[in-house]
C-alpha cells in the first residue's frame, strides 16, 4: 500500500464501521409485540395473604393427634423422627430430646 500514509482519509475509509442499532427481542423476531404488564401488582387490595402449608412434621403430629406436651412420650413420633430426621424438618429440641445428634 504505497502512499497509504499520505492520504489520511484512506485509512478512515478502510476502517469504516457500519452503525449498529440495538433492538428488543420482539423487534429482532420481526414484530413489535406489546409486553403484557401486571397492572395490579402494586395494588394492596389485590394482594392475598400467603397460604401456609403445614410441613411434614406438623402433618404427622396432626395425624397422631398429639399435643406438644406429648411429643417426648410418643413412640410413634419417635419412630417417625428416627426414620425421617435427615430428610424432613424436625424441631432441633425434639431431636435432642430423643437423643439424636443435632448439627447446627
């Protein structure tokens, strides 16, 4: 490229970069689809309180029909705790009461 250093416009023309436009994904896919918006998201009257679902420990206590004072003396509950202590939630105090190791 003899003489390329003498023509400053030659370098600029050889490095010409086309403009790049940023577009949304819907534009890129060929349409300008409107977004769906949850307009009730911030309205307090449309919010519902969270639903509380009992955990498996609460379910077994209900099935066995025992009160918290009866937990330690229930052989059925102790067997359930022995079987599921590593897989399900058991209150740490009850694990200790039944003689199981508690990792904190």
